[in-house]
């Protein structure tokens, strides 16, 4: 465990032990909203949280600010979610699929081949469905502040190109810790191995897994392309990231400051999207200039293979209603 993580956890445990902390914290000259992210320094989501800090500083004369812990310094996403739930951390950015099992309504955005493009996703997130999903995090003692782009998810591995489901037979693929993704990969004929994001590189090196699925930016920034040389453009989901806040940390703020935090988070979305579009293009250029062999997949054959997964989930009345919002945004 890194020294920064030990220091932070010690801080968080000390904070939890003090019943008077919310008042003292809110009354301090500068309130630092500490934020966690597993992605590296400079990643668009990390920079978006820093942008929120600048926004808050400018509008409160430095009374509110953010402090970003990047590169998984505070642990994997499941750890940072728990830290936020118990008020040892103010903010955490996580991949939405990691919340599929604890907040079932989020499964709608992980269903395969449901979202057609980045533009479609943004229309969905900016509308009624996005607002409804953010509100649902309250059931986990969290405040949903904003959705951030995470690009299209594609397949990559160390063994061979993937053109159709038959090419996935026997492959061991890492997936997020999400029932939807496990079933998706099984439907395509591969063996799903749920692992935290930070463990993928070593798992590829040691051949614990043959590959994974992710966006091109994460494929590049995590250096997975140095080990897995086959990239297959499947675009099977466009599941986004989500910025969450501790409900207790949120309630400890004055009402005007709560609104300001929400305002800052909403205003950070177009900023993050601009960074994302640039980063995605740069990542693709870097990866395909290296020893990566890229190919298109037969998306229709993959859609047919995964249709039973989607149909079963959409048998739930709540998800079926959310599905209509997705269709309306097409």
C-alpha cells in the first residue's frame, strides 16, 4: 500500500471517528473535496475533477476546492465507492458498469449494442434517462453528479483477430465486476474473468487472461497494447463513467454550496467531452502506430449472439421503461 493511500485512509478513519466533523469541515477556511480515480494523471476524467476545483475556487474565493488522487492511489473502484459511502472520501469517478449490481437501473447502459454512437449516448445522458439514473445513486448513500464519456468498448487480446463469435471460443477475457458484462462475454463464447482495472496488465503478462475489452484511450494509457497486439473494433457498449459524491459530505455543505457543486459538475461535462475527443484520437494514432493489428468485426453476428442477454434484462419492467428513453434518443 502506498504511503499516500495509508495517509489518506488514516485521515478518513480519523474523520469517521469524530462526530463533530461535518460542522468543522464545512466551517473550515478551505474545504477540500478529495476525489479518487484509477486512471493516470492527465486522463480526461482526472482533469475534469481538477476543472471542478478551479470552478469552485473562483466562485468561493478559494473556500471550496478539489484534490484529485489519480492512478488508483486510494485503491480500486470498489474501495473508493465504499470510502465515499462512509464519508472518508468526498468524490470518486468510477466506470458505470462497476455499479450495475448495486444500482440495477444502471444496467440499461451496459446492455450490448443498445447505444449506437457517442452522439446517441450523449443525447441519452443529457436527457430524462441521465437525470433518473443519477438520482438512483441515493439508494447507495451517494449523490450522482455527472456522467463522463468512456468511449466505445472494443475487444483486444494476445492471441488472434476477432471477427465473429466463433473467434472468441476458448479465450479468457477480463470484464468489469458486473453481471451484465460476464453474461455478455459468455454469450459471445469466451470465458469471462472479472478483475479490477489495475490488475489487467499483469494478468495479460502472466497469461491469467488472454485479453479484455475497453476503450481505445484506456487501452493506450494503461499500456495494454504493449502486450495485447490484436484490437477488434466491436463497439459492443458505450457504457459511460460516473462522478459520485458522498451523501454525507454533500449534506455537510451549506445548501448554496451543494447547488454550486452540482453546477460545477454539470459544467465540467462539456469540458471533459472536449478533452475526451482529443484524447481518443491521439490514443488511436499512438496505438495503431505501434505493433497493434486492428480489424472490424461482424457486429450483426455479435448482436445476434448477445440478443438473449438483452431480452432477459429488458423483461424487467423498470429497465424496459428506461429502454424507451434510449430509443427516443436515437
